[in-house]
């Protein structure tokens, strides 16, 4: 019987994490270590952390990738890539756009800042070169970065980049995008691209055969959210693991990617990986990535079966392995 490695709420390899939290209210009210202006009704807001002030104060420089804002009814996870940073009086502040559709029902929210994990361990991988892409998704505007353009690029394989403008862009898919393993493939989002399953579909499936060790798929500088497979109770379909990404065969590298809010089945034996399930083939290497608030029966964040798995300089926080016992979880 092959061994299964699950990385979820309780099992952590090479993990360094740093999440700051505080309670926020609008209209420039100071609560704990946070000042927030202007009110949420505006199109943007500024958050200022002052070091050493109250619970959760930052004891050092902030390198935040994302901010999460949450009340009882609404959750927004906002990328900070491209935000404007400034520093005064030992604090750090920045401005990001309020997400469309985010209308909290209360005036008191919970905010968490997710930092980039520091490089503690020597990693065997580095960012792949994308200077000569085979395909480019988009022609310079957010509107040009469509699901159809993404589908076409993935079908061709090779080096794939994005040209969606200077600001962060989310591309929501309505069906899983199948990466056909005929050649090495690289997807690079330049830190600006989020791929979303919209809470209704897995985002990417990379499939060949269990024993095939090549080609290699590399995902770098991307974010994945809203991936979903099934909620069938005690499912026996192990390939339903990997709410955002499922990989069968080949080789797999993930560098500097974020995975948040992805969901696999809540119960089921050997169903693993709320965000990623990697099965067979050659090695699975994850470097400098963040897994936040993902869920599956086994391995709230990552499931791995039948290959060498290494995880470097990454953050796992708030993921949940929801199964119980050996069967169904």
C-alpha cells in the first residue's frame, strides 16, 4: 500500500509563519494597534500599524501579501501586490482598493495580515525563466484576461505569462482547466494574477499516468482561491482531493504562490488536500508559498501520495482537516 502524506492543521514541515490580527472599525477610530480611514463605504481605505502598540503590534518590518477582512456575514481577501507603501513614526501604512461587493453588516471587523514567509531553509528550486513566453494571456487590460484566453494558453502548454495591466486581476473559471502533459509547462502570474474557481469548480487538473515522471509543471507568482470539488459525504473518489489543483503523474513545482479559501470533500478516506493534491510521478516541491483557510477531509492544505514531497519556507495557517478517524478521514 502506498503511503499518503497529508499536510493540514496538525502536520507541518519546514513552516515559518507570521500573521498579525487586530479589530478594526471605520472612521479613523483607533482600536488596539490599528487606525482605519476613511469609512468602508469609500472605494479605498488606509490601514496603519504602529509598532509596539497593543496586542498584535508588529515587532519588525511588515511584508504583507494579503489582508483579510471579516464580519459575521462577509469575508474579503485582498491582495496587497501593487499597493502603495509608506512609513512614519515606526509604523507602516498602505492603501488598497476596497473589493467590489464587500458590504459588511457591522462596523467592527476582524482583519488579518498574512506575511510573506522568510527564507530559512536552503531551497533546491528557484523561479523559472519566463522571458520568452509561448503564450500570453491578455493584451494589457483586465478585460482582455478572460477565461477563454486562459483556456487557450493552457491547451498549448509551454511558458505562459499574463498581460492584464499593472493592477491585480482575478480570472474566475467556470470549469476545470486541464493541463495536458506533453511538454514542460510554466504559468507565471508576476504576483498580480489570482485564479478563482468561484466556489463551484476545481481550477487546474494536471493529469497523465501515475508512473510517468515527466514533463514538469511549474506554477509561480500566482494565487488560487475559491477552488471546489464536491461535498458528497464519505466520498470514495480520491481524485476529488485538491480543491484548487489536482496533479496525477509528471513532476510538480510551486513557487511563491498563495492558496486560500479552497475546499475539497469534508469526509472521505484518502481524499486529501483542500488546496493541492499531488499523486504519483516524480517529485513535488513547494517553495515560499502560503496556504490559508483551506479545507478537506485529509490534509486541510496539501495532500501527497506516491512521490517525494518537500515543502520549504512556506506558511500554513487556518487550514482544516475535517475528516475523523482512519475512515472516512
